C-alpha cells in the first residue's frame, strides 16, 4: 500500500524581509514579462501574474522533493495563514536575485511556482498536534511529516479540503467515512507489509517484528499499547496501521481518529456526559465522548479505530473507569438516559439490526491503540488488571548506538537516507559526529532517558537550519531545544547534562546556563 496524494511543505515567514517577500511574490505576484526575462519555465497557463516562492541552497534536499500538485502552507505568528498549490519548480539564481533582492547575500535560487494563494488562518498548534510535534512553529522550510499529512486527511478528508480554506478547525478527526460497515466479523489483519515502514528505519528488522506483534495481538482480540522512549515512531506506526486497515477493509472500518490524552481527562472525554442542548442552552442531552463516537454518529452505526497518544497523561481510573468493563467483554450501563432509556454499551455479538437510540455497539473488529513513554511506565500499575489483560504491550525501543565514530556516523546516515535528508554540506560530518555522540551518551545506560530517532532528526534539522555561524553554538542550542526538555523530572538529569557538556562540539558554559535555567541544576566542576 502506498501513501498517494499531495505532500505539504511548511513555509515560515517570520522576519520583516520574508513578510515583504510573501506580500510581493506570493500574494500580489510578479509580472510575467519580468519573470520570463530569466526563464522559459513558466508556461502560458501561469497567466499574466506569476506567483512564486523560493528556498536557499541549504534546504535543497527538501526542495527537490517538491512536486507539482503539492502544497505550501505559509506560517506566521502561530498561524498557517495561506496555502498555495505548487505548479512547478526550477533552480534559477538570476531570477531569485531579481525577485528577492533583500536576500542577495544568501540568494533564494530554488524557485517554486505557485497557484494563487488561499487564506487558511489555521492554528499551527492544530496542524502540529496532528503531526505529533511538541512545538507550535515549523523548523524552517520543511516537509510536514507523514503523520501530519495523514492527520489532515483524517480530520478534513483531504489536504485539498484544508488548503481550500472552506473547512474549519471544529470538524471531527474521521477519515473516509462510510456508514455501511460489518460489525460482527473481523478482517484477517494482514499487517506485515514493508510499505507500512516506508520512510522509517529500524535496526535488525525490528520494524517487521513490531508489525508481526501487532498482527498477532489483533488476531487474538487484543488492543495495543506501544511503550518506549520518545521519538521512536510509536504514534506513527499506530497511525499507519489504522490507515492501512481503513483502506484495505473499507467494508469493516469507517475511519480512524487520533487524539492525545491529558491530565484533565475524565469519563466525559472518553465515554460522554450531559451537555446543554444547542436549541435553548437550558435542557441537557447526552453527548458522546471519544470512544462512543467511534461506534455511532448521528444515529448511524460506525466502526472507527482510535489512537490515544500518551495515554499515561490521563488519570486512568478517572478517565477510563466504565470502559474497564466494556473492554473486558461485558455490557455497560451508563448513568445517563436518552429518551427515557438508560444508555447501554455492549459487544456487537448477538446484536442484529441497527442500534436503538440509547444503544452503542462495539464491533468485534474494533481496536484501540495507545502510546506510553517508557519514562512513565509506573503508570502501568494504575491500570486495573481487567483493563491490562485486554492489551498487548509492544515495546518500540531506541536503537543501539555504536561506540566508534565511524559506526555512529554510518548509523545516522542510514536514518538520514530513510528520511531523505540532504547531508551534502562540508560541515555535515562534524555535525553527524557531534549528534551521534550526544545520542550515544543518552542511550548507552549512563542516562535514564533514552531518545529515539525522531528527536535526533529534530536536532539535525535544527542544526542544519541554524543561523549560527559556529557548529558548537548550533549543536549546543539543539541540545537545549530538543534534549533538555526530555530530561525534565529525571533523577539523573544533572549527571546526564554533565556528560553532554564534555562533548567537544558542545559549549559547556552555554549548556551549564541552559541546565540551570531549564532544569534547575548545576553542572560546574
């Protein structure tokens, strides 16, 4: 199974010069005769006004992956303000210098021709939550990850629907919705497919082993909780599995939804509760939560898979109390009524026809997938035994980082190849050496906080796009931006930061300052 459809590239314009460029070359556009002095690339179909954006040579690796039909989402001050469809690309330094003369010292020579932009005005937090990012801003000109694109398709139906500006952020996260679903049978759960691992990299065939464990769990009637350090791909694997099942078994699954648990969750968020009616705001009616909405919407039986990211953030008893019984295979009567009848949630076995207004049927094939960071493994003991035995706990560990410099760099290059990341700049081997040593120190047992490849990728992206003139400052800032937040609450954080400060490419005084401000630790001496 492939992942067809347009890609999304994030284009921030944070400073005044970039804002000026957006207004001139994207929103207003450039006279076609001026552009055609430098190129024959834009066909007549581009019109009398040509809209274009550009990138620097340092992000050529991202630029070369842009194809006609993809989309640029323009970002400023916490909002994706506009979308624009890509009409074509071209490398043309002369054109870039003419159009964006305010960047003559660092010319934008990678041209992106665009269709007229459309206002989006979508919160960056909304887009980044779909992608699993823990930040509200993009890291320079960069692609939105596969999880984010999939999340957009899930929430809005397609990338085009969001980019059109005709849909709002209040829609529910459902994909490919149908209403004629089979609730009594289960599919074959054939999940061992290399296409599901495309763009991901795992050592020693571990990716295939994880898919085999998921398939085995599903066939045994179990739900799945992925455990492991942050950044190992837990959420992305869960999303891809759901996408695959919905696409290959559309007669069984009507879609999937992804959500993130919070400490504020109660059974209101998972099961539901009374809410004021829209008509008068005085009367109360029962409104479903995340789980029950997967079974029925607008009175119609559904079967939508559910992914709960970071399930450990929630108070398990408070958020999932009534679901303990349901996931143990028994009927649940809720303390709510609809049309005078107690609301009932039960297994689909033995049921026929459409559910009554007060009934919710859990299809035999329905599965819940969740993620939990290893750091929070004590949360496992807050799960009741009856709840735990309905799950298979699948560990997605961080890779073993070799100790020798050459082997470490080789490992990072293998990941970079899977990520299609450009590592052609002269200083990149120094960067790889530094980042790989940081990864080694965190994952070799001297720290209690391992990190996965996704965080290493964030570090590399941050360093490669850093305006800093020195590798030392860029590497140190990357440690502060992406590693130190992972050490919050770690009992060994002081020793870990001291180990990192001893790496040659790290500015120890700067890291000491960051450790003091962010983690309230002292590493001097």
